[in-house]
C-alpha cells in the first residue's frame, strides 16, 4: 500500500517539474520573439554605419544613422 503512494507522489513531482520546464521554455520563446525588432534595428544600424563610414568619419556616420545629421560641439 505504501508502494502505490510513493508512485503517485513521484508522478505528481514529475508532472510539476515537466510543467515548470515547459513554462520556462515558453517564456524564453516569448522573450526571443519580442527582441526580434531590436535585432532588426541593430542590423540596420550596422549596415548604415558601414555604408556611411566610407564617406565620412565613423562618429559622423553613427550620428547620421541615429537621425542626427548635425554634429554638436561639446563645450
């Protein structure tokens, strides 16, 4: 009789552990999908800086790709 109780409790532990791992994997998939636009933007920035740095210094290229075409002086 105690042997069947041990099996049932073990099965519940296994089910709980499996469910926990599934939820962790699902949350990691959600995070990866939500970071996809950031990865696309970073790829665009890399391409833009590479193309613009052929014509001008890299500092100017980064500012131009970020939407700042004017170089501001630091005082």
